[in-house]
């Protein structure tokens, strides 16, 4: 699993994490990932997460 670098790449990672799918792989990807901390990216991430 590729480590997420953009907010859009975090959505499937967080969905997998929420349902405990491939915990070891998901957690490793999350640890190795990064997210740009701008107001826009964090707002989009929050909106996308609420829609699921």
C-alpha cells in the first residue's frame, strides 16, 4: 500500500482503518504518509470523511 501524500489519498486509507482492513499495512502507510496542513486540504478531508 502506497503511503498517502495528498488528502485524496488519505480517504481510502482512513476507510480501511475504520473497518480494520489490513491493519498492519494500513497503519504502516499512515505512519509513512504525510498530508499538507492547509485549511483547504483539511476542510476537504473532513467533508469527504463525513460523506462516507
